[in-house]
C-alpha cells in the first residue's frame, strides 16, 4: 500500500473511540504516549490530538510489526494499520490489532516527555513540545472551539467582523505602554530639535503595536451598526504576574444606537453563550480540568449559565464593601479603583454570582467613556465573576463632540491627534457602546488554569520570546 493511500484512508482516534461498531481494517497516525512491550506482546498508546484519550495498539509477537513496535520509544511518530476490535480491557471500547507500522519520526533517550509527570513551570520551557501533554492538549482544543464560538455568537446575530489594524499611531488606553514599530536606526536615529524625527520613519509618524481595536471598531459601528473585532493586542507592561502577557487576544464588540443597559445585556448574553458552548462542546476536556486542575469547575460553570446576573453601581459596591467588616489589603473608599480582592468579595460573598458594577468615577476611567449627568461618574461597566473578579470591561461611549473634546484635553490628549475619531462625532454621531473581553482571561476562567502563560500557545512575557 502506498503512503498516499494510507493518508487518504486515515482514521482519527476520536472517531474510532466513539464508534458504535468496528470499522474493520483501519489506519491511524499519531504520536506514542506510552510504550510497553514484553516477549509476547507490545502495547502502544497512540494519540493524534483529536481527543484527550489515546488509542491502544496491540501488536502480538506473531505480527511482522512486533520487531518495530518493541524498539519504539515514547514520543515516536508512527502510522499503524490493523484491525479494529472490541477491547477486553477497561477504559475504552475499541483497540487496534497492529499488523503494520510505519515510523515517521523516532526519538532518542533525551526526549523530555517520558512517563514522569512534569509541572507547568518546566513545560513552559518546552513550549514546542507541551501540546503533546494531556493538560495542554485539552487547553488548546478548548481554545480552538471557543474561538469558533466567538464568531458563531456574533455572526448569528448579524454583527460584522472588523479586522482592526495591528500597527497604529494611537494609544487607545492612554497608558503609553506600546511596543514601538520603526525602521529608524536605533543607534543613530535622525534628530530634529533634539527629538527623534519620527516624520522620517516608515509611516511618517510614531507608531506601535495596537493595545486595542476599539477606536477603529467604533468607526465601523457608525456604518454597520453592530460590529466586533477579535484579534491580537499588545502591552509593553513590565509585569510578570500570572494574569499578564505582552501579547494577547481581545474580543471587542461595538453596538450603535445603544446605551449602558444595552451593553450590559449584550455582555451577559455573550458570556452566558460562551460558557454554555464550552459545557456542550468541550465536555471531555472540561471534565479533565475538573478532575486534575480545578475541582468544582463544571459545577461553577453550570451555575453561571443558570444564574441571573445582578447589577449595582460603583457607589453602592463601595458602600457594601465598607459595611462588610472584611479586612482588605487595600482600603476601600469612593474614588479608588477596585482591586481584585474587592471584586471577588462582591461576586463571591455579597451576590454569590455574576455581577455588573456600573457608573464608575470618571477620574479612574478612560477618556472615551460617556459622562453621566451627575458630573462625577461615567457610564462604565465591569462584569465580575466568582474566582476571577473582573472579566469584561466596557462603557457607553461619549458621542457628544464638545464633551469628548474637553475630556481629551482633561486627559492631556491632543484632539488633533485623533481628528479622525472626532469626525464620527461631527458627522452623523449616535449613542453607542461596547466592551472588551480578554480571550486568554476567559480561557483561564473556563479551564481553571491559573497562569495566562498556560492558555496561549507561545506566551510573550518580559524576557520571553524564544519560541
């Protein structure tokens, strides 16, 4: 049999393990998780990434493939032809009696993923191999399915997907934590009045990697009504916490003719849909996380789907925290930015479920958030969930030109630097709103993984861009 024929007739492990009847002679390809052999028989556990479980290959000493099987090592890449039969052992319904083995790639004694169970710290040092482990295989299958779920939710509701730019001259959040993009000589850049002459750079101005696609998504909302961006964003923040990465993906919908209440409703519908989708389509992998990573995970996710989302203002939240009698590391007073400990106490102890906190002090929120009539707060919202705290942040956007121009001056942002953004307020402005959900933050929530480095294929953090 030619190799091309084998490829065309390949069966996936998941399909075989879930089959209701034997497929007869089959061909499978994958990587060996374990190899056990004796004088009479060899047992190979083959996994092709299609599911958590491996397919058992049994090769008897009377088979021509036995000699090949007995010298294979864990991690070898092989193709196996044989007969699919009912498995007498516990744990799986089917196994394959191997008749022929094609070795694509062998391993030596230095292959790092042997039988020993490795910790996440070690596995992060071999990001090129860690997808072959159970935990990371489950993480990245879930990541793939949930990425599809994002598009399913918005496309079914008539949203237009916008590909916002990765290279930009605007810092949406105003934090100044952008990675610079330049073709200028770093050792001898052109100077003008003792400053770098950015007008001589490739784009004729200072540019960097985007921190958010929100501003551009707002523009498209004024033409298509309902839009969403889903792409990579970057922060040059020198942070090594378990919740921060220098490169991550953001989901950012923008809806026209909408206020803060509409925004909260969209966020609730979206979050509930995403969790329910994971429970339905990623059940096997979630059960793995529930057993080995975060006991009680599935119960917590099911509760979120079934529970009503509550709402309280920032002012009420501060009052409830102050009246709780809880000793917090960071004191709570009106005007402070709520810390993770405050957010978790609100959602876990006070309401015992998802909670929208709205109407924050304008001094701690971004310039583009709409001023409320009280003159003290803005129409902002954060969605808090148990164990994590804030997971979604958004607002009604300031659609009034004069007010937005004044806010930009108050935030020391030169209006002329965002003239194109202000144009949408000059010509055909309308009330609109939107929010952002960090994709990796959401993946941490539904898998129970506690480090953002463990839910992104090749994490970019300070000092780490090896792979």
